[in-house]
C-alpha cells in the first residue's frame, strides 16, 4: 500500500484494508479495493473516513476479502442498534494473550463452583431464586459473561488465523 492515510488512521475498516494490502497489492488503493469488493470507491472512502456506516453485507464482504473477521464484531457492537445493546466489543489479541485471558476467566468461574452448586440446590429447593441469593447469581453471571467474551475472542483469533 502506498502511504498511510492519517485522516483514516484508527478507522477499523481502513486499518483492515491497509493490513490486507500486505497480502494483496490490489487492496493498497481504494480503486483496487472497489474492484475486489464491488463496493464503489467513493463509498469505501466515506466508510473509511467514518462519514458513512457500511451496510451489514458490506461488512461481511470486507471482512472476508480483507481477512478481518473483527470487522463484524466492531459493526455489531458499535453500529447496529440491537447489537450495541447485546454484543460485547471483542479484542483481537495474539494467541498467547487470547489463551491466557480465556484461562483466567475459566479459573475465575471455576473458583466460584461452590457458589454455583449452592445456588442450584437453593433454587431446586425453593423452585425460585430468593432475593438473598441474587448477589450470588449476579457474581456467577458476571464470571460466566467474562468467560463467554474470552471464548469469543479466542474464536475470533482462530478465524483470523485459520490456515487455508
């Protein structure tokens, strides 16, 4: 790719195209990216400058062509009105960091195994979860959510680094 655009630096769509240009010279320019993706060059420019949100199908296409599955997460967690409420922002880490983060979240959840067992017994006996047990439930859910995010980050890393 020619020169790095300071106007677009930090935009995930620009950065993904820029990084992909090291493997595909055609992605070094918006014209080439337009030919590869079928998305109009000026539309790509507006997406990369942040003045226009891409359509979901464009995000999927760019993610595939740029080998940037992280674009889908970025779109869903920050642009999509439903996703902004439900989808966590994932970090694309190196393999060692992704595995360590996963293991730490797993160990943290496992550390609360006794609380989980107590909550299950409590719920089974009462047929519900009492108000007194709600703080325990919240702690368990926070740990489980953290493990879910770390699992998704590990999946994201594996998608980004899959061998063809």
